[in-house]
C-alpha cells in the first residue's frame, strides 16, 4: 500500500486527510493521475510533492509502504 497524505484544500475536496493506494510502485505523476481520475474537481497542478518527507518530482518512484504528501502553495501576509 502507498500512503497518500493530503493537506489544505486537497483534504477538503476529498473529505479525508489520507488515502491508501493498493500498489507496489507508482510514480508521483501516476498517483496524481489516479487521484484526478477519482476526484475530477481536484487540482494538483501547483502542489508540491514529498515522498517520505523529502521533496519529490513527478518522475520519482513511490513504493509500497512509502508516504507521499501533496502540499498546496501557502499564502499569507
């Protein structure tokens, strides 16, 4: 299982702060596509990705047992 952590508006859109994907390995891009196919209103174009608490690119491979987090940009004053 790949653990997916969601923050801010992503969590609100899906209605939960984490999901599990039954897969041995996927790229970050594959996980984004998986999420957008299931949640069409989800926007992942501007999010940062992290795998096991280290920033990751779309081509990064995520393995079973890993945690991938999608973190939207934060604005404030």
